[in-house]
C-alpha cells in the first residue's frame, strides 16, 4: 500500500467477541494501536462455493458447475437485497455498503458477473475509507455475537429488530460432486 493507510482490521469470520469483555478488550487494543475496524455490511459467504467448484471441476461436471454459478448469483442477489432492507430498518435509509469477497478459485470465475450485477443494482465502487465516511459506520452495536456478523447483523440484534427471512444452500453445496 506504499504510503496508504493500512491500519484497518477486519475481524476474522466477522467475530468481534462472544462476550462484551472480549469485544471491549480487542476494540481497546485496536484503538491503542491506531487501527480502525473495517466493517462489512454485505456477506453472502462467497467462499462456500470454492470447495464444491474444485470437486466439480475435477470431475468435469459442467451441469453442477452451472448450478454453482446460478446458486452463487441467486444467493448474492438475495443478500444484497436483504442487506439493503436491513440498512433501511436500522438506519432508515440506504447506506454505503461494504461487501466482503474472498479470494478463491470460484471467485475468479464469478467476480466479473458479480461486479456487473452490483453495477446493475446501482452500486458504485469506492475505497474502504470513502465508504466508511457514511455516518452508519460510526455506530457500534456493542453486542456480543457468538457466530459473528456484519455491522447490520449486529445493529439488528442490538435493536431487537426481527431479521428478514433468508437462506443459503449449505447442504446442497456440501453434497455436490462428492
């Protein structure tokens, strides 16, 4: 990053602590060392498609690979819509979203389609510091979540707002091309 500001920290698996004590201790450490938390508002667990893709590619199972492509984009679309809805429930407006995308074999296949979809949905791409200028990122739910979650997940939990229905094809991905 050269002279760029690299003092950003994204919690692994978006897990900020399953107790307030842990959460506060890590937050204090980050603050003391001049790190900012790189929040995420859209996460559809894109990495879940990598292992099935590798298995299906090895077997040259083109039908299953097409299903992977379709389910990836369907899940991405579902979670983009869901997180936009959650932002409106929490903040009463659209916010500058931050999408987490992981590096993996299937992402190299799907990234052009995902980026095109996001542009079709009206998203523009900015740097992390630019996105986090949105006042939404000054909010801190200050809730412990055992399984972690995006900023929107945390804020929904803190405000006791019911989560809209959603799902991911965990079982199908796990069973594919075995």
